[in-house]
C-alpha cells in the first residue's frame, strides 16, 4: 500500500456536460457565455425532470416543437414551444396531420434562462401558443431562474360576447398527467423545487421596493422574516391533513389573509426569539397588505426546505448583511473546505459536535446537513457552539435557522474564559479560530487555565518544558488548540485550521510538542493563500485533523500521517466567493454531474478520497501498513523543530529526500558557505556618498538563472531603504531568494563590478569552500541548486509566511546529488561557457543607449517631470 496522492488529472469518471431525461446525453454547455449562469438548455432539463416527477410520460413529451407554421408576412415565421406534452405517445402521432397533432396537445411550456425575459416569453410566445391550441383544457407553463408559473384557459363573458381568458396560478397546482386543472390550496406535496433561491428572495425585495419600501435593511429583514415564517409553515403543514400551507394567497378575496399570515409570523417570532434583530420590536410583518400579498404569492409555490446547504450559505451571505449593515466577507469559508473537514472527522449517529469559536456557525450547519443527509433527524440537538461577539452570535442563530434550525445549544459567551464549558463531553470539534498577533488574551486569571498560557523553555535534548509563570499575553489561536482538547471526550476528533507559522517556525516549537503529546495527528492539509479574509495578515493556513490521546506524551509507537496540498477550492479567492466550475479540457464547457448540478473545480474531492483510503489502509490510523510511503510521526521527530508542514511531509517531498540519501549526495554546508557574519558584511554608512550596485530578491531572474545588479545608488539611499549592513558580493556568487523558493529563485552572479552588494533580508549568498572549489565549483553548485531535487527541498522547508520564507540554516542543510567527479567537471564547464556567453550578451546590451535607459521606473507620477529627485517636495 502506498500513499501516492491522486493527480489533479486523475482518471475519474468523466461527467456528461448535460443529460436530458428525454433526449439523453447532450453535447451542450451547461453554463452561458458569462461562465456563471445556466443555459436555457439547463433550465429546460430542470423543467423536464419536474414534469416526469409529476407523472407526465416521457414518451408523450416533445422538445422544441413547432406549434404553427407560415406566420407573418410571406409565411416565413413559425410559433414554437420549448416543451410540448401530448395526450398520446409521440410514436402514435407519427402519421397525424398538423391539425390532428394540435388537438392532442395538453401542455406547452416556454423556458427562459433568466427572469428578465419573463414578459417577452409569456406575452409573445406562451400565451399566443395557448390561444392557437384548440383545446380549452390545454395548460401553459413558464419557467426561468425565479418564476415557475402555471397558465390555464377559461371562457368569460364581457360586453355581451364570450372571450378566452388566460389565467395565472402557481405551478404547484399543475395537475397530474390525465387530470384536469383545478385551482386549489397549495400543499406540501405540490411544491416546486427552488431552482434559484437567492434570485427568488431578491425578487421579493424588489416587490417591496415597488411598493415604496426604500430602506434596504427593512426590505432584507422582511425577506428573511418571510423565509423563516415559511419554514414554520412547512413544519406545521407536515402534521396537518391534507398538509395545506397557511402562507399562501387563496382564491378570491381571501378575507382572512392578514390574520392567518400574522399567526404564522407570531409562531416564527416565538420559535426564533434569539434572532432579536429580525423579530424585535415587530413580531409580525411590517408590510402593508397589498405588498405582503404579492411577496407571499412570489414564494408560496416554492419548496424551500429542499434547498441545499451551499445555496443556504449563499442566501445567508446575500441577505443577512443588509440587516446588520455589515459585510460578511470576513466570515466566508468556502463550503468545499467546510464539507471536507466535516466529512474527515467522520461524525457518527450519536456524536456531539462543538465549535468553540463558531462565528456564523458554518461548521455546525454543515455538520447538521452531513448527518441529516444520512437520515439522522436527531443531529439538530447534537451541535454546540460558542462565540463571545454578540453580533456574530445572532448571525449564527440566523444561519442555523436558515439551515433548518439547530440553535438550541448556541451560547453568547467567552469560550476561552469559560474553559470548562462542555468539558470532555464532545466527540468532534470543528474550529477556525481567530489567529494573529493582535488577537490575544491578556487576563492572567484566564491564561493560568491553559498550559499554553505559561512560559515554555527548551531544555537539554531539545524538549520543551513548561515553566511556572503565566505569559503576559498569548495568541487566541494557540489557546483555541487547547480549548478544543478540553472539549473532547476520549478518542474525540478535532479538525482545526491553523496558520502555517504554528506548524514550523522555531518560536512555536513548544506548541508542536504539545500537539504531538496530546493528539495523534491524523492528517495535515495545506490550504492556498488568501482563503480567509477575516485574517488581516495574508497567512497560509492548514487543516489539522487529530485524535485525542488517552496517554499524554510522545507516541510510544510510530504512526502514519496523511498529508495533502490544496490549491483549488472551487471558489474565487479574495473579496468574491463566486464559484469556479470544473471545465471540460477540450471544450472549456463547465462539467455537470448526472443530476446536472455544477461540479466545482476543487482539490477537496481528492483530499476526501485520499483520506478515506488512508483510514482504510491504516485501520483508522492505528498502524503503519506494509509498503507505506507517506509520512509517519518519526518524520516529525526527525527535525529539531518538530516541523509539521504538510508540504514537507508530503509523499513527493519525502520520496525526494529519501531518494537523495540513497544515492551519492552531499550537504550544501559541507561544500559551500552561506554567508552570514561580519567578515562578509559591508557597513554602508562608513561612506554614505559611495556608489553601490544593489542586488535584491527581485533581481534574480528565476527562468534565466541569472542575478544582475541594479544601476549604481548612493550608500545612504540603500541604507535608508534596505539596511545599513549589506553583503559584499563578487563574481561567481550564487544568489538564492529567501521568499517564494518554489519558483526556483536561484541566480548566478556573473557581473564583475567591484561595488556589488546584496540585501540580507531578501537573499542568501552561497560560495563554494575555497579548498573544495576544484571539485565542487560554483558552476556545479549553481546547477545543483537549480535542480528539481533541490527546489523541492527549498520549497518544502520554507514556511512561516504566506509565500514561504527560507532561513539560511535550511539552505545549509539542503541535500545535493553529487554524481561522479567527471559529471561535476562537465557541468562546471557547461555553466562557465554559459556564463561567458551571458557576459558578452550583457556587454552588448550596456552599449545600447544610456544608463538612465536601464533604471527601473518607480510608481510615481512625478518621475521624469522633475529636474532632480531633490526637486520633488513631500506632500
């Protein structure tokens, strides 16, 4: 058994772009040109599936049918219907005339991609088609992303003459195939799925605007109140026969409308009393009767209870912010990440789940959805959450309500202070804690309740020892690691998001030791940058999945560790949370599954699959299987830092190092110096007017493998912008960028100016040992550091920042494939030949134009307009 992760190009079953229940597989786009909204073909398939569920035979359904030909001037036009249903199977109508076929039509439908086409689609296509069809019982349907409407015929007498009237109703009143239409109260069983719940609710807000409700928070508050009242109505209807909903407009004048609706709102206000910003001080709807009737009519035929979890999150993000007059971007966590963490903790049918830093309760709502999908109706009672922010708490309450409830065990308290709350009673803890140097706990009375709230020092043998003194302050992110531990029962599982610095930087070594002593690490997953907006620092984050140990201390027996790296999360990272679909590589069209649901382009699918395989092969992480190539706890203890970075412990990184150690190799420190110390440093203020050519990380050309200094600058200017002390550089130095090493940031300095200097904060300078330079010269060393084997090491060792930053000590420990003396000499000669050609090329370049032509342009509108930089005044 190996732990080789599946490739991004894994040969999974390729989903069909669109599957029509009538015509089969289609080579048609599921998304429109904007790449976001479904095509009209997708909408048509949604409607066809709905028809089949209502008992309309597939054999009787035709798609894109011509109702009437030879219309208009010259008879060049025709009247078409997107969907036509006949009273007989199509094969029995094959010999019928056009007029005979029209007699057999029982339903025509017009499908549009977006609601903006509704007026045109109804007035110019659907109603004309219904009028030319001879049967008075023929029905019409209009379907788009917001509206699902039913149209019917009736005869009215007006001014002494009879006219055909086309009436409108909710699609919930569409009769079963073979039955006649009859206006009747809407019941649970006749509700239509909400195809675009966000747009439907947005249309309700627009209805209020048309009725003079111009305050946005009021419109959105009333929209959410209507949604929650509808939840109550659906719940109560399940216990009634024949399950008639109260929240609808009945035929006729409906004189009891307001009192009936107010009663439903009152029940919602009582059930959801924690949502104070919604139902206080007005428990019922504040809308006038005519506006409320239109809003209820818009939503009355829609099945809200069936909306999926990601749609409800979108509703929450779209509507609740206006109620609270604040952005929820800071709370957004991609649902793909949330679902992965929930699934990887394997929440069982009796497990209790907690989030001690719940924010808006996205983890808890997803945990409920995960269990409810498995038929676990008790899940709503087994989720627990705490947050000290009163507004976040109320947002969490509303979020849980929108996700069918689960608010009973939410607390508005300080989870860190209440360290004993629910102690050792939870089976699963999910947490995305606040982290950063500015989110700290300073109360000594609180800190003393946490081992990580004390001073720690590193003793002999490298092991950290807890002292007796409480620290002046501690980051909340660290305390929440221990808070999760306090919540867990024996063998409980935690899934927590942590910044990379906690997992690798020297100052947090005691934290990693504490984690290894108290948990069995099951999985480490690296996340992409910019995934969390709530952290002001642009940190790289990681998922830690772990099991609480029964005995505290280093593991007695090594165990396997699952690792993965995520780069695609299915959503745009940054200020937007719009989805990114998986696209067909040959056509660029968005892929959809067999149900025509959009497939997101995310690595979390691979993560979940590889983790499930890991648990199966290791007995839930209890043993290391034969042939295991992945990480083990011994790989963590192999470094003095107890480095827990997922990329360092990945299969590819470990295989790279193991392969190097198995062959001829050298450590960089054994054949070269990484400059550090006074002997190599130049003190610029000694001669502030002297001219120097500076090299920074930006001066390394990663693709070309060169490093070239800037044009001369005054020493005082370099010291003012960079540092007072810089490296004194020379031809043949190898320059390594300390930031973003995965880009192969290694360049050879072949300029031979005598005034070249390097900035210590951004680069490392490598020189071969003089006594070994004949055997391990700078040319060979440069080529070895540019190799993929070296690049992987530099990247996997770097960390602590969003981009990853190397230390000089990490560079010294790089393992290089040494090869034979002959191969090293050949490489040295090749690099030297390349170096001479590049020097000649740059010499020609410097003969073109003047030095000013090669000075980088800074971002200033005044550059080039002032006679001298000294003429530029500060604003």
